[in-house]
C-alpha cells in the first residue's frame, strides 16, 4: 500500500454497497452473501485454486474458468472492473475456481468504510427456545437448545489496538450486492510455528452457499483502525491509522462442503458448519515476515468441540457494521455459552448473549486466556441480542488442514 491510503482512482468501479445495513442481527451470518438466488452447478469440494505457476506472480492457476483473466491484457480488464460481472450461470462455485489476484490499492479507506455487513435472517419463531431444556438424557450436547440467553451489551476493545490486542481484523470482499465486510482472526499454523499466514472466518464470508459461489477480491486487514477513528477521519487517514499491519489478500480459501451445499441467506441453513479458513499474503510485497509475525500473535483453533458445561466463558470478537454500530471499532461480549440446535442432523452450535450486529460474522470466539478459538460468529436473531457459532469439528479441520498445507 502507498504511504497514505487515498481515495480510489477507480471511481468507475463504485464502492457503494447496494445492500442497506440491517438494524439488528437477523440470524446473522453477520456479514456477507447476497439475498438473491444466483444459481450455479451442484457444489463440489471446498478447497481453493491449485498452485500458481509464478510466471507473473499473479496468483493465477494454469487453467482458468472462462470468465476469468487468461492473459495480462485480460488481467488489466479484471483490474478495471471486469470482476464485477456476476453471471447467474457462471458464478464460480467449485473449490478449484477460487481465484483472488491482487489489485493494488483497490481497498482504500473510502471503499472499506462503504462496505456493509449483510445479515442472514432467522426469526426466533423458527427456533425451539429450549423450554424443555436439559441435557437430552444422553449426557451430550447434540440436539439440545437452551433457553434464550440474556442480552449482553457489546463493549469496545481498549484503544489503541496493539500487539497485545486479540489478533482480530476485518475481512472485505466483493459480492453481487457490492462490497461487504466480515471479521476474522489470525490462527496458528502447526506446520509453521510462529509464522502463520492463516485466518479463520465464517464460510459465508468467502462463499455464498447454495445460491452462489466464491466471492472476489477477498482481503484481511488485521487490527483495522487501531486508534478508533470515525468514518469521516478514516477517509483521509494515513495507512498506519487504517491498516497498521497492511492489507492481506486471500491466496487460498476453503469452507465446508456442508456450507456450500446448504448455506442459506435466511433460516440459518448451513450455520452449523459455517466455518472457513484463508491463507493470505501481503498486498505490498512478495516476501517478508508472516502475518503472525507482523500481528504479534495467533490463536490456536480447538477442533475438539468441547461440551458447553466444560466452558467457563467465551468471548466473541468482531467489527459490527450494522446500526447502532458503524464498523469502525472492534467489540467483544463475554459470557458462558449455551446450546442452539438449528439442524437436528448437524452438530449443536454455541450461543451467547451479545448485541453485536452485521459485520461481526467470522469473528473468533476466544477462551478466557485468548489463546484458543472455539468458534466463529455465524448467526443471530432478527431483533438482536445473541450470537451463535458452529462447534468446529472434523469437517472444519479437514478444510483447515487442506488450506494449511498449500
């Protein structure tokens, strides 16, 4: 990125998100995914593009889908807005078709602040509120929904954000509805201790689920807006005040087959496995320190789906962007989680009281020590007041391992 992030020179690619921010979480995959049905072929494995040949360092595979750039000339068209063309029949769904060539300075402060959180909506009427309660007689959490948790007011994280702050940031992506935003967390890579380039987020932050395909121009901005500047101040702020650790482009992305097959805009479909992982690289350099080294820390993903009774508390983190929030600040809620069953045939989810809104999707649920990630925000009710996230298990680990080894 340049020394001072500036207004985009590409105003022919308007940054106006066409989805109005929703005032309250609507069983929120609290961030992204278009409402309309964009069709597509049947889903297949969820892992991203094959290794690039490196000839032009463009992060492009050898064979490209027909609507993607296949030459430097085509890439220039892509840079100038060709990526905005979302054809119902061509919207990329298959894992191998995730492609994310770097476009320098595409995500400037003005464009970032225009990105909206886009909510998945579910009414409380669709959820058994747990009046029957209990443990289901098996001693396990599966199939249980506990009573609706009390509202917990989201609290802003102490400013400024430093290397001691949780390794959380914002995920930006382009969708058929315009630029949208999620949250994400830097997580450990067991194969590269202390040098991870992995980010955990929600599946709906990289892929639209059963109605569409992979999103485009997906980036992660760790410790976004560390001083807590207002949107007006951010528009002309220096890069260190917007993206102190740089802009990191998703080189690979993966989500669960269940999310691709069942993920829905409304009703919570696919939420029980709404998990994704990205392997990222910096926009402004070809090599250098890893994301973890730059940010200063990373959380360990716990794939063991701990039972609710064994968890003293969890703290969802995120950058809520829908009213009453504006996406400028990192917030948290802390409390003991309960259980929520959306799909009886799928794992029960964690649920916690929290007033965060759209934009907080994908944000990590960290343990009291801040060292482990047990979930990511997926959904919340129409009227707000709580969040729920998947108990990430073997399916999520398969995605994680596949992306990590690339």
